[in-house]
C-alpha cells in the first residue's frame, strides 16, 4: 500500500504535463495567428525589403 500512496501523492509528472499542454496551446495559437495574417505579413515584409533595397543604393 505504501507504493500506491507514494504514486498518488507524487505530482511532478502532472506539472510537466500541464506545462506541455500550455506550450502546445500557445503553439497552436501562434500558428493560427500567423496563418490568418499571412497575406498582411507577406506584404509588410515585401515593402520593408523593397524600402531597404532602394535606400541602400
């Protein structure tokens, strides 16, 4: 019974699982946001690249 009680009271694995779930949710949110704004980001970086290219000549 002692081994079972130690297993039930051990919370170190639960903390690791919670952190990995949070990291997975954050990654999903970032991927969703980037795919939503893909066109706007492409345009913005193209404009930045063009401006830098024109100003360095």
